């Protein structure tokens, strides 16, 4: 869980993960008033504790822009 400071492309291969789940988003504000997008993931129905929060990722303007550029280029 944490605030993502950078999103970068990494060379290599991987595989499509078989587990599927729903993610939830919300918008928060820093103490300075900057928006932060938070994405929370929860356990799949096959998990030992289904519905329990698994991960929280927070993106500020810069990292959201980096992620957007990756999605746009893909």
C-alpha cells in the first residue's frame, strides 16, 4: 500500500494473471489541496478472506500522467 512515485516501462515478458477482481477508486486531497487518485483492490472470491482489501495505490498528478501516457501508447 502506498503512494506511487513513478511509473516506468520495464522490458521483459510476463503473463496475463488468471485472478480477476473489482477495483474501487476515490479522489482525496493532500494537505496542500492537490488531488490524489486512490485505487483500492479487494480479494477475489477464491481468496481465503474474500472482500478484504488487498492493495491501495495512490497517484498524484505526475504519476497519473505517466500512467495515462502508458495506456495511451499501448
